[in-house]
C-alpha cells in the first residue's frame, strides 16, 4: 500500500475513533462529557498518523530533490571534466558531437560532420560509437585516442552488459 493511502486510512480511522468517543461522551453525560471524550481522543489521531505522515513527507522531499537532475538521469557522462551527453535512441547509443569535440579539443563543427545524425527531440547532432571512431581517427592526437578508449570502456561496455542482462540481479 502506498504511503499516502496508508496515511489517509489511518487518518480516517483516527478521526472515526475520536468521533465515536465524542459521540459516546455526549450520549453518557451531554456536552461536558462529549468535550472530555474529544480531548482524550484527539491524541489518537496524532498517534495514528505520525509514522505515515513522516514517511509521506520524506518521500515528497526525496522526489523534490531528484527533480532538477531527472532530465540528465542515465545520459550524463564526464570526460576530462567536460559533460558528454550520451543518448539511447533506436536501440543505439548516440554521443553528442559538440560535446565530443569540446572534450577532445579537435578542430571541427559538430553539425558538419558527415557521420552525424540530428536527433530532433534533443536538437543535437550525434554520432554512434563507430562515427566517433571515424571522426577521431582522422584527428590523431592523444585526447582523441583516450576518448575512444573511454567511450568503449566506460559507456559502451556497461550499456551492452545492461542490455544483455549480465547486470541483472540474481
């Protein structure tokens, strides 16, 4: 049962118990006894809703804390202190061309690379791992080779293991 439903159920039961004690006090001795029944029954509501209320508030703050980073979940990678966006689309990993160029410091423009594809939902020119290797193979520098190795080890390999089920919990 979700916490909000548990909270609502306990609140209804606590208010119901308080109403029953207030009504019983009213039937036994009128308004003074009804007031005594109400005063003694209100702590029941607090006891009933305390734990679920704390859990609902904790869930709410946890949800609120993750909201700013939700759009980057699973696509944020870092090479040389520079963010490299990696997007999964059509069962393929796509590396943002501009991020790759900035991280490797090569002389190129991301949208003009022949191997790049524009992903309209992101508005980015992107390359597959093969396209990254083709572009960086033409620019022979140390950072290009490191980027290819990093992309294979840190991005492509874990993604393939995840897809194949090798990382599944047992």
